[in-house]
């Protein structure tokens, strides 16, 4: 019998985009079984009127309050109201920032949204995102080494979303579907700088994803090789063999999230840069 789920209101208050709070909150909630957060996200909270709205909603649905705020007046109002209501109010970044300040013996800069500044790193991510969109699903660049990573795998191994996620990390990724019996472009074999990585999954996982895709597209392919488990298994074996023959690292994404797959690929890139031997679990 399934345990009853517990719900908690989580108020995420930020003077910037709120992305840091969302990530931290979800990471914390994931540590508890049968706990589900009802998220209330308040980005760009900088004026008295915006603070009034936040405080009103917290009063209507008390819960855990998490914040990243720089303005002292806004911060004080939020903390005082939470104290009056007896609800926890947590500064997510301050403990970490204080560790940096103490260890480095430097003063922290009170800049709102500093992590989102339009610096070289930001434009590198935008350029990588444009690259991924232009070179999706087999649209390889003329010079394969314009890419940092080339993802190869059969259909429905999450190549495109992984490419997009990598782009948000500043990694220029392109992807190529592997189809049994069709040759891989020669320039992929000739890649010197680009890292070719294979993505694979179990036949059951691939079939389920393909059936869902057909359902979403309202297509009928009953009995076709596209969703036939034996044929899908042959595709996967062909792709695995191709990767093994070319010493391309292979990552099984059956039970991996996009974030975990991307992290494994970034680890492989780091390994190549520093020359250390790294094994990625299959």
C-alpha cells in the first residue's frame, strides 16, 4: 500500500530570476519520500508593492520560505513577517557566501542578479545554444571539430534535449541518429577535437518512448519496425557495436535524467582535457 503523500507550501522569493532557489528547493524535497512541494515562485522582487504581494501570499498559504535577496529593507521586511507568523525563512546563499568571504578574506559584493551578468560566459552559452539548434538531428557542421561533442544513438535516446542542456553549460553539441544499415558520415570518424559519445537505452524504454511519440503525433505504425521490440533491439546492438569498434564512450540513459547524462558527458570532456582515466557507468 502506498504511503500517503505530504504536501508543503514552499515560497521562493528572489530579486533575480529565482532559478537558484528552484534548484535548491527541488534538491531538498527530493531527499524525502512521499513529500511534494507546492511551489510559489516570486522572481524580481525589488519594490514595496512586490514585497506586499509576497507577504500576503505567504500569509494565505504558510510554509517554508526560501530567499535570495540583496536589498536590506526588503530582506528585513520578509524576515520580520515570517518571524511574526512563525514560519521558517531561509537565506539559501548567505552561508555559502560567508564561507567564501571568510576563507578568501574579501568583502562580498551586493549586486542583484550578478550571476546573470552579460559576460563572456553568457554569450558563450547563447552561441552554444544557437549551434545546437542549427546542428540538430543529423545536420552536422561541415567541420565536425567546430563541435565540442557529437552525440550518436538510435532514435529516442534523448540526443536533442541533452544537446540543448549541454549548450546551457556552454558546450557546443551536435547529434546524429544511428540507423541500422545506414553509414555514418565519414567526417564523424575523422573528428579530432570533438568528442563522439554514444547514447543508448533498453529496448523496452525505447519502444515506450516511440509509442508515446506516435500517440502524440496521432500516427499509426502498428507492427512497424519502429516500435517492434526485436527490431529495436537490433538497432541498439548495431549502435553499441559501432561505438565499441570506434572506441566511442557509451552512456546508458535508461534510468538517467538529462542532467545526469550531461554531467557524465562534461566529466568525459574534463577527462580528455586533463588526461585522466574516467569510467562512466553503463
